[in-house]
């Protein structure tokens, strides 16, 4: 079956949103050709990871500027589109999508996010809405894009209009069902290319300082909030019981997002910045922590850490996006002291089964093959 995926911005990796897009496109390509229609923004062409996907063609469009864009924005706002979403709507993107799908009743049309789904509103139930988050919850939590009530109205209309919506976590699926009981909802979790990830071969060498890794896209507000929680509330407690511990906050922009001096970080904090090769980072980590306090969806860096076979500690918010067995596949801890206690246990050699169990979970439920199988089934809307 041919699929058409519509997304804003040039497809490149580097953010959680981009990783979900990659997973959807790669999984769809396992069952047929995929056409990706995208605006040119952020990069002149798709990056190497996207270009390497077989059976995928890219259709770049240049969005209009000036009066044309102002008209599109005004029209979207009049239809109740939140301002941040309205800014991304492109008439050219819609026109190219119509060209590729017109007359083909069997094409699978996927709008990769709320901007894209709203832009394709006139195509009605032909559109599958690939949700990256439950937007009304996420943006209300981080104080973005208006009131929760206005966001809920927008999202409810979107869910009602689209033929179906793919939700990234079971928590998001239940939230969407409460918001719009008549919507057709399917659980399509975030995935990573598990087959391409080498699991950690061995524990860090004896005598090396224990390292707690938090790898994040720091422009995402819930990640910045989680990083500040680690530095402010968890690290001092952890250093009191594990004095030589190192907290590794990896990813470009961490220092700026957390208000730290990159050249002189607090004692025990490491800021390696952007790391192109993640294997050494995970190999050196005693464990990974994903301490989300707000947000929705399923944290892709948590799934990635599981695939690397490294023990993972997360919070109830992070675990809400993962369909695994807490205590077996990963640990869940709440509050600063709870997270400290869980980290202390793992750093002292506890829970040795976590790494292998997490890797198995990633293979079985969060791989491209698992997502491709789920998309092919698309039978039970509650599955």
C-alpha cells in the first residue's frame, strides 16, 4: 500500500519529534512505497538517515512568504487554530499533497502532527493524524499556545474530523478518548531502529566514577524542567551517599537551557554538549535517568536507552509513556528522594537484570518491525 506522509520542515534527526517521524516513515516503508511531502525549513534536504530509507521519495515545497503566508495564517486563526500552529500552515504543502493523492482511493495519507492535520482539513476523514503528543495536555502544562480549554476545543475538532489518530502512548490514547469519545484512536508508540543499535557489551571498568546519563533535546521545555530537577534536587542528595558520582547532561544547548556555565559546571556535573556517536556515551554510563515531571507521549530517549541495554530509572510521568513492566524492564521512582534512592541502588550494583530486560522490551515492542506489524494490523482501535 502506498503512503503519503505530510510534515512541516525538512526531515532530519535531532529532536524527539523528528525521531517519531523517522519511525513512522521507516515502518510504513516496510509495507510499500512512501512519498514524504515537506516544507523546506531547517535544512536544504533530508539528512542521511532519511535518505537511506528504501522505497521513500521526498517532495520538497517552498512555503509562500509575505501576503500569501499572512492570508494562510489569518484564515487558520479564524478557524480556531492556535497561533503557534497557524504559523506553520502552508498552502503549497496542501497543494502538493492533493496532487499526490488525488484520484487514489487506496493511498494512506498521514498528517505528521496537528499543524499538518489542520492544514489538510478539507480532505476530512481521508487523513490519519499522527499525534506526537496529546497537545492540549502538553501545551497547557508548559504554558504554551493558549488556555487548556481553547486547546481542547481545537484538538477535539481535529480528532473528530480525521479518519483516525495514532497516539504515541496509552496515556495519550486514554486522554484523547476522554476528549473525543467518537474518535477512532490507535496506539502507535514511538520506536527506534533497535536493529541498528548495538547493546552495551560490558559494564564500565571497575574503579571508574559511576555515571548517571540524561540525554535530551534541551529546547523541549519538559526536558529542561527535568534537568533542573536533577541538578537542584537530586544531585546534592545523591552526592551525599555516592560522593564520586557524575551527572552527565548530554545534548546541545544543555548549559543554556539549565542556566549553567558550560566552562565551569557545578561539581559532579558533566556537559559534553552534542555527541554525534552515542555508543561511547551509553557504554560509559552506569545507568540512564529520564526524570520527566510534565509532558506527554512516550520519551524517545527512554526507548533509546532501553535499546542500548543500559539500566533506566524514570519517573511516573516518563513511565506513563512506556508499555513495560516497572521493576523488571526499568525502575520508576517519584520525587527527589525516591529518584535518589533508586539511583543509589543501581549505582551500587543493584538490579543487574535491568539492562537485558530493557533491551528485550525495546526489541519486542519499540522496534521498527514491531511498529510495522502494528500498522499492518490496524484492526482493533483500542489495541
